[in-house]
């Protein structure tokens, strides 16, 4: 049976993050990584829901807080000593230029820019609130490992 969501959605898996200063995070993610704000629902400094896009992918985020059912299950990287249980992998066309942009914006590089043994080139960094990101040229949807 075909998956209807796959046929109609741009992204069928969308990472969701909670930031202590979500407004600042949105501005930084745009400046450092090239995300574009598609929708932001906020009251003052509190972001209830935001959608940021990059190519055909999307990231959703909101302000961190202790209210609501989701808060019982989600923690901030700072509450775990900077560690996390998942991260986003973003495919970029010019990883070297992206790396420079991220460094210039103050991203903390945790794995330097390098060619990868499985193909492509990439790097890992942390944003100002400690979330880990992988940016690379390897696209697993394409079988050409020489990317």
C-alpha cells in the first residue's frame, strides 16, 4: 500500500527543537545556516511554533518551557551536559561555503570539515544553545558515492 504522506509532503520527517531563546535561535539559524522562516507563531518572546525551511527540508521549533505534556518528555542539551539523543543532518550543495558561514556566525565546530569515507564532505557543529548539527554534501537518496 503506498504511503500517501510521502506522495504529498515535502519532508516526511521533521526535526523539532525547543530553544530557551527561540526568537534569537530563529535569527541565528537563518544567519548561520541559511534557514528561511516559513511561519512563526509567537506572543512577544514566546514562540509557540515556528517552521524553518532549507531546500526541501523543514525544522520546527518552539520556546522551551515547563508547560504542557510535551515538556515532560523533552529536555534541553544544557540539562544533559551538552549531550543529546538525536541531531539533524542537512544536505548542502557547497559544504565549504556553508562551513565558513557557520564559523563566521559563531557555530562551535565539533567535527572539522572533512571528506567522508562513505562519500561526500561534511562537518558537525553546535548552535548557541548546544544542539548538534551535521552539514554535508553526501545525499543518501542518490547512489553515486562520489558526491
